[in-house]
């Protein structure tokens, strides 16, 4: 019998990339094969993101492209992940293209739903769970030198702008022993870097083990050379965690510290639970304990009722902290969130766009200055593979900055940790030579 072929397209964050690996494992166990194009697939799955409106629009755009294939040869189409969870029946009712809808806590139901869909029956499972962590499923990874492990799922913070608590449900952590076993298996298969993932990764808790315990346990595994984590929340940074980051040579000196806004009234409206002063004090504490740290951030411009003066405080904070890089977003109202229910999305789009542009310009200047300051220095790079050009290697510094260098020296391969001297820099990339 011919093995049905599945093509999965993934949108959004690293957690979605990880979930796609889980979905592949679940489908593989039920006899499905995989293909890398919709043209050769029997089933196309879109693993979606709901975080901002443009994420939605991208998925609708892709669904439009699948229409002729569906007509031609009765392709089965599934929408997985956050958008499925958030839109539920709306999608099934509004778009006859879609056969199957599965939320992030219901991937185990997918094989049955696909079988029914092949027989012409549409279906959806979008239940949220307080327990599902997929801890027993080994993700079907593309083997390489880096890997992700989701250590917790969901979020209980309810930032007023954010849809994650509704699409991914309550916070829950996997047990530490299982995670360590998974990382040991990765190390045995040649993986050098593990990134611990969670919507709110540093609120990880397994009985008496907190996130610092987990980081240290993974960093101590023989063969693992680097451990990263994302995304932490600024509210959960006890000294013990900073000690772990600063003190363990294998824990990368990079912290992504989402700010969102630099004004106290806006932070309160967002329910971020810290003030501007508390956030700045945390930055000082991190830099004091770990001067080599590379800080990056997320910012939302144009949140409900944000005035020019309030935005100016965000701008000022970015200038003061001097992040190495930043993701800067226009506020995008999301269905069901507290902000959508309680506040007016009243900052005109043109003003949101202008605030984003001003922050991006400021940040690019800072990023370029910081990268150029590295010229002449020798840094350690983990080689991840070929650069855009086949005669170049591409890797990352400990601080997560992309670094490219010519393939001149022998003995270097993907997974090598090698010293390079920085020779040039742009806003996003360091250029180097092996030393
Ligand atoms: N858990 C992380 C935290 O606490 O910051 C963030 C996870 S979220 C998937 C990634 C980023 O998307 C957020 O930090 C925020 O900047 C952005 N984001 C979330 N909701 C948004 C919205 N409604 N409009 C614009 N950006 C949004
Ligand atoms: Fe969303 Fe806030 Fe949870 Fe981050 S902490 S996922 S921004 S609700």
C-alpha cells in the first residue's frame, strides 16, 4: 500500500517549530511519510501562529494557494496550532478548504482526524489541557548540531495584549529527569547545543526543581557544549538563576529580556507586573553579575491609549539599555484578549508604524555600534553549517550573534567550536577569519 505523504509548513515561533517535530513523530508512528512540497503531498498541514494579525494573514494567503491543488486531487488540508485554537469553528464554517483543525494540546488526535478526513469527514479537536506536555513523545528532529526542547507549555500571565494563554492554555512543566534524558540522547546523536523553550521558560517548576536547577542539569551533560533558553519573563530572575548563567561556562551569556514598553502606565495596562524602574534594576543586576551578557528584547509600539510622551519613555529606555538587538512590533489587537475586551485599539496605524520605524532606526544604530566594537576581537563560534555562500561557514557566538567566515582552514565541520577573529560587522552579522 502507498504510504500517504504529508507536507507540513510551520509559521511563527521556535515553539511551533518544536511542535512540528512532535507532530511528525505522532504521524510517523501511524505510518505517514513526509514530503517537502505541497505538490507531492496527500495531506498539507499548516502549523499556525496567532500572535499578530500578519501571522493570520500569512496563513490565509497560503490556504488560497492550496485551492487549485485541493480541487485537482482532493488534498486533505489541516490547520494546527494557535490559530486553530483561537478561531475554532470560525475557520471550519468560513473556509471549506479546511478538513481538520487541531489545537496545540490535541496533536495526539491528529492521525484519527486525518483518517476520517480522507473518508470525507471534517473534524476538529481544540481542547486545552492542564496536563499535556507530550513528555513521552520523542520529537522527529532533523538531526543537526542544535536542537530545541520544550520544557514547559502554556502561560498563566495574561498580559492583556497576548493571545497565548487562550491558545496554549495553562502553564505546566515537564519533569526534570525526562528532559535530562532527552538532552543526553541528543548529545549522543551529535547535538552540541540545546535551547530550552517555554512561553515563560523561567517559571519552570518540577516539584522542588526550579529553572536554574534544570539549566545546570542540562549544561552538565557530557557532549552538550552550549545551553540557551527562551523566552524568559523579567518577573522570574532570582539570584540563583543569574548565578547559574554567569557561573556555568556552557550556559550562553545571552538573555532575551522582553520589555514591551518603557512607561509605567502602559506596563500596568499590559499587566506586565514590573515597573520601568524594576526592569532597569534587573538589567543592572544582570550586567553587574555577568558583564559579558548580551541582552535582547521584544517591544510593542502603539498599545491602546499610548501617548507620544509615553512612547518617548520606551525610546529613552532602549537608548539607555542599549540592547544588542530587538524585535519591535506594532500592537495588533487579538480576539479574546483582555485588551480586546476592555481597551480601545485607538492609536492610529500610521502612528504605530512611525513609532516602530523610529525604534528600529535607533536599535539598528545601537546594533551596528555593538557589532563593530567586536572587530579585532577573538570569539568562540559554534559552526552550524554552510553560510549563504558554499565557501563560507555560518555559526553563532556565545551571545547568539550570527558569524560568517571563509572555509579556508581544514578540520572544521558543523558542530566545531572554534576561535575566530572578527574582521567586519553589519547590523545583524559578524564577518570573521579562523585563527
Ligand atoms: N512570553 C514572552 C514574554 O513574556 O515576553 C513573549 C512571547 S510572545 C510569543 C512574543 C512577542 O510577541 C511578545 O514578547 C510581544 O512583544 C509580541 N506580541 C505578543 N502579542 C502581541 C500583540 N497583540 N501585538 C503585537 N505584538 C505582540
Ligand atoms: Fe504572552 Fe505575557 Fe505569557 Fe509572554 S508572558 S506568553 S507575553 S501572556
